[in-house]
C-alpha cells in the first residue's frame, strides 16, 4: 500500500482504529467504482488478485477469504486508507501534459519532448516507464512481496536517489523499456494522477487511453486491446 505525506505512517493508538474504519469505507467506495466504471478490468483482475493473494499467503484461499481480507483485515484497511485512489482530471482527447522528468543521466526533459523524439525516431508504438514516488518504501507501508524480490528502498529524498534506484532496477531485472524518473516534487505523478500506478496511451501528443488507478483498476490486457485497435486503424 502507499503512504501519504501526512499524517505520519503507520498511525498509532486510537488513530490506528480510526484509519481502519475510514479504510473500510474507502474499500467499499473503491469496489463500487471498480465495478461501475471499470467492469471489464474488474472481470480481468478478480481472478488475478485472488491468485496473487494465494501466492502471498502460501495457502489455497477462496473468494470469501479474499473478501474478508479486503474488508475485515485491520492492517489492510489501514493501508487502504493511505493508498491513493484518484480518478484524476485528465480526459481522453486532451493534450498530454508535459510534466517534469529526468533521464538516467540526470538531464531534465518532459513527456512532450520524449513524444516528439519517439515520433521522429521510433516505430509505430513506443513504450516508456516513469518511476514516480516509491509506493512501498521501507520507511512506509512494506509489502512482503517486495522483500522476497529484494526491492527494498527508503523514500528517495532527491532526484539522484531515484536515478540510482532506477539504474539498479534495470540492472537487477534486465528491464528493457526506456525508463525516466519523475522530479522529486512529483510533478508528473500529480498531473497524471499516477500513484501508485497508471497506464496511458498517447497519440500525436493527445491522450487516447486513460487507464484506471491501480492496482484494482490497472489492466495491461485492456491497454493491449486499445493498442491493437490503434494498429488496425
């Protein structure tokens, strides 16, 4: 789960139980939005989330076990409260905001500049990844899956810290997609409402696909469908 700037995470005392109650209300809200606004993604992700849950707990759980975890596990509810869930103000058909990014050589750039270079030198479609705020820093909400993969970092304090983590990630996982890092002020993340993860498809500088806020409304399968349609047109 993610971590907000304020209040301090994890909460203690009575605040822990207050945030658990608020997390329960937020969980209901997220599930309603998930099924109302992203029904196709909900259908895709339900089985995937249960599979991930079974793998992380190392037990064969049922749908009911997963529902109990989402709505009645106190620690998960507190984490859900702190997890950003933002539809965002950007719309399909809108000019993609430039934002503020950095290359791994610590040179400042932006989304529109990268798109122009892709149009000049790229093929039909080019993918890029932007490393935004650390969703699970070791000084925040930690997930066991991060520990098992060795992805354990403190919240970066400066751009150079993010660049160092990005380079290490590429080296450790042989990551083939071009990777940029957001400014330490999180300009691009905020403009695109991208925390903790989000997918966009941009054509000629215009947003033509806007995925839902992750992890529940995040779907590579749905993005692939749009890409296939785009290639046919």
